[in-house]
């Protein structure tokens, strides 16, 4: 198996499609819930976890099932071809729902169908990439995902001002185009390593990880849970934070998130290559320190300071102090996010990559459930004060740092042909 840059870039369209859907969803659905349907922060926080509660029972199982599937078009592709079209159709209907039950029906259909194909499309990367190049490949994949987020945030914020439905319709079209490109140009391996014994289920794998003497896989998963609690706690309420706490227009928070995404994209590839030379663990630890510092700064600086313009840049537009903090945070998030999945899959054997990818999403999904609920309850208890979104995140980033300090496995495997 050889490392092919072109193939990885084309595969990245799959994550591009995933990212544009979720970036649009996370940016605008909270605004609909709070401003259109008049729900309080605690309810918004819970609603923003419904997709992850459903995904919790789907994504890990789908990952393990795709390991065992054998079809003419591969073991991952059938999930993409079924899930993506359903997701695109339901997603496009979300902004048209005028009553809450219909809104819930559209969002639930979207998240169930997205859960069906997210793990298989991510598992394709280690399927076609030698171990020693997986951080670099994950950098490329996340670079493409970041492009999707930039489109959702920067173009989506402009489209939202024209009509709130336009960002959703753009996402629906682009996810169909992206999956079509993956299906046409990325061919799965024809042969897989097959073990004679029955492969363990994801829950059996989880029990096995728990009982291992070397706790590195468990510690990595706990670190992943912690930093995704922190990130999701902020992301779920960021547009409302900018709208309600900083007093800015609804689409402004989305534009500012675009500045984080641009920094993430620009540092996605360097993050993978730096990890390839210095190791994944030290790069992730550096990212955790950066994220902690940036979010603590957001908490302690007042609104006037955060909104003070610093410069105006092409594509990004006006960059205030808050924008600069988000740009730095985007670099930190790239250090963390690019190298976490490769660490997980390189603690196991190639025939269980889908299962461990599922475990990765099990813990990140649990975090995506906990994070918005923690911040939603905190905001509500503090009288709908959206400045509270930055209180819990630093604690969980530091907790993730503690877990990572004791990890001893997960670096690229030596002796893998490239």
C-alpha cells in the first residue's frame, strides 16, 4: 500500500461534505431555536445534543459492521451512497419548518442519516494509508473538512443575511457533489486482512481496552472525550454568545467562526507533518495549552476589548481581538484534531480500524452530548448569561492534558512500507 496525495485529497471531499453540513447546523440551528422558537439556553443545549445521542448508538456499530461488510463497491461505500442523499434532502428542509415538531423531524432525519456514513467515510483514510503517513493524511482530510467549514461560515453568513434557507441549500448540494467525487475517484482496497477467529464487537473491544495493562488506548479516548467536551461546549453556543452577549447581528458569530476555520485549514497540513517529525503526543499537548489560553482570554476580556478591530484581511474581513483569539485557537485545534484519530487507530491492528474509529466517535459523541448540556445548564442557571460559555472549557482542556501526559502508545508504527 503506497501513500498517494491525490487519492487522499479526493477522499477529503467526504469529510468536506460532513463538515459543511455540521458547521452550518451548529452555527444556525441554535439561532433558530432561541430566536425563532424562543427556547431557553438549557433547552437549546439539550436539543443540540439530540443528534449526538442518536449517533452514539449508530456510529460505533456502523464502524464495526463496515469492517465485516464485503460488497462489489467496497465495505465503506454503501453507507455513503445511502446516508448522504437522505441527509442532503432532510437538511435542505430544516429552515423551511415553521413549527417546532416539523423542525425536529427534519433535524432528526438529518442527524440519523449523517450518523450512518460518517464513521465509514473517516475509516477510509487509514484503509488506504500506511501507518507512518496517517497524521499527514489526516491533515489533508481535515484540510478539506476545514474548507467545508469555511464555506459554511464565511459564505454561509452572507447567504444567511439574504435568506436563512440559503446556507442549508448550499450544504445539501455540496454534500451530494462531494460524495459523488469520493465514489467515482476513490477505490477501496480489494483485499483485507481476515482473521480466522470471530472479530470482537465494539463493546467487547471497549472491555478489552479497559482491562489492558497498558492504559494508553483508554487514556487517549478519555483525553478525546475531555477536549471535545470543551470544544463542543463553546461551539454550540458561540453564535448566540456573539448575538446575545456581544450584541452583534445573528450572522456575525458565524463569520467569526470562519476566521477560526481558516486558521485551522492553514495549519492542518503543517500539524500533520510536524507530528510526523516530532511525534503526535507533543503536538497535541501544545494544542491543548493554546486552546486553554485562548478561551481563558475570552472569559476575562470585556466585550469592548473583544470587539476592538485590529485589522482587515482578504477573505476574513475585519479581525477584532476576538477574531485574533479564534485564529490562534484554530491553530491549537489543528494540533489536537489532526493527530487524535491516527493515535487511536495506531493502537490496534489494521483489521480493526473501523472498530477503533467507531470507539473514537463513541467518546467524541459522548463529549458532544455532555458539552452543550453543561454549558446550557450553566448559562440558564446564571440568568441566560452567554458569557458563561467559556467557563467549563478550560477545565476540560486541562483534564485532557493530564490524560495525554500518561499516554505511551499511538505514534506511527515503524517498519510500515510507504
